[in-house]
C-alpha cells in the first residue's frame, strides 16, 4: 500500500487541535454576516491571503479576531460539528480537543453558551458513528493567573465533560510557572494537564511545565532538542510531545518542512505524535500534516505506524481501548 493510502486508512488520534482554530473562512464570513460583526475581509479569498504569519503572535491576533464571530450556542455547535465531520472523513477515531474559554468569557459569552453547543455536536457524532472525543480546557497564558482560577470556577458545572486543562496563547514572557496555582487546583479537581511549551519558548519552559505544572504531556516541545538532559528525561519517562508540522512552518519555527526535526525526535526514542493545531489557519487537517511530512522528509511505512500508534499511547484513553486500536494498526485489520 502506498503511504498516502496508509495515512488515510489508518485509524488515528488527534491530540493537539484548538477547536477555535478549525473555524474555516466560509463559516467565519457566514457568522460575521449573521451577527453583523465587521471583519477586515471582503471575501474568503482575502481571508486566506491574510493567513501569512511571521511568528506565533501575528497568528494569534487573527485567531482571536476570527473567534469574535462565535456568539450563540448554534455557532459553537456548527464549529464543533464541522470539525467532527472531518474526523469521520479522515479516520480520526479519537480526538482530544482544546478550547479557550477566556476567548469567549472576556466577550461576555459564558460557559452556558459554548459548552451546550460543543456537547450537542459531540453527542451527535458519538451517536451517529461512534466518534470518541475528549475536551481540554486551555488557559490563556497572556492573561493573569487570577483569570485562569476564575475560569476553573466557572467550569465547575461542566467538569464531567472536561478531561484536562491546558496552557496556550503567547508563550514568550509567560512561563509555565506563572500558572502553578491554577494547575495545582485543576489537579485537585481530578483533571489531567497539558501545556504548550518549547514552541517558540526555550527548553526551560518545558522543564517548568513538567516540574511545576506536572503535565502529562507537552504540546509542541520541538525545542527540547536543544537540551540533551531534557531529551533524556522525555525519553526515559516517555512524556509525549504533540508536534504540529504545518503549524511550525506557518509560524516560522522551522524555515521549511524539510528542516523539521520530528524524525530526529522519533529516532531519539521520544513519544512524538503528529497533530494539526489550527487547521484552518495552517493549511491542513491531520492527514495533510502526515502527507506534508511524507513529501518533504520521506516517511517509511513503519514510521507512519509508529507515529499513529504513539497518538493512541499518548492519549487519555483507558489502556484497554488503547490496545484495541494498537492491535488494529499492527495487524492492518482496518
Ligand atoms: N492557540 C492556538 N494555537 C496556538 C499555538 N499554536 N500556540 C499557542 N497558542 C495557541
Ligand atoms: Zn496549539
């Protein structure tokens, strides 16, 4: 079987996807019209042309602007539903999706608006084709820790539907230890933890996410390669890295896909996975990320299977369910 077919056919898990980053220009323009929100774009073409980023911040500015069209319950349902349809199309059988409550609560849109919309779509996909989906509630690191603690309180009625907390937004200048208390509180509530670290920020931020926030996995983490002692820790403890190849190119973390370090991390024995991050902004969903790696780095079929197996091993699924998917990948009984 050729790699393209293998990538498409394998059952996969997506572990690093911001649901607000799956807002396609078509839906953005439709909702802007519905709610009479003025955006600096006249057409879908113009939206796409604007998606040229120099760094993380230049992307985040447009990402928060895009999210401003999400207003009522049905908008959040539509956003989630469209992404879950993609999962079915791409054979992403399990997904762990990040959402940014503060992007909405700061605009006066509460948990009672976005959570019912998300949950309605998730339940429908589960009923219709057995989609498996967990939610990760992210704190915006450019805001004070107090705001994260308040978000944790607001989330109380929905904790049964939230698997973990995460940390995203502007990395430089906002080290993980700024959120030590919020993560400790979340852990006490039984939530798991992840954090973006080592995307633009230095390896020190990865150390801090592990040692002070006690995260279960690191989002991005590609800069770990600069620190041999950190590489040893990540390998020995098999702390997963959720790597996002197309994102890294669009945000200039690497100049070109042929320079991406994911295979070096994999060869070093780290538990690395492939993910889409913000597919509508970065030019592709999960399969496109694998295909871009294959095109520019030349993947062996065993490497594809390893990366896909890693996505289940690094997930928050129970061991039995993990094993069912791992067996399917190994035996090829798809
Ligand atoms: N929010 C959405 N995508 C992000 C990324 N790649 N890094 C940090 N924050 C984000
Ligand atoms: Zn991300």
